[in-house]
């Protein structure tokens, strides 16, 4: 059984080419209304790669008119 991969907020920001900063990720976590799911272990925030990929997939669209309809 393989272990799930995890990303730190910094690594996630780098994955998105720093278009979404670490502070924005922190705000999203605080609001709880957007962003990928995360876990907190011993005070350390981690993002499971599979959760990040699922969130990215849900945000994939074919046109800009669909963008505002995403949940």
C-alpha cells in the first residue's frame, strides 16, 4: 500500500507557480469556503495531493461563462 503524498502550503503555492500565495491559502483555510481540503497534524498544515488534484479537476472548465457557476 502506497502512502499518500502531502504538500506544504509553500509547495502548493509553488505547484500553482506562486499565483496563489501562502497567505491566500491561509485565508481560504480560515474562511472554509474555498480551496482544497487540508489536514493539520501537530500544528502543521498539509494538503493531500489527491485532494489538491480533485479540487483542480472540479475547477476545470471549457469556457469563461462556466467559471461563475462552479461550486
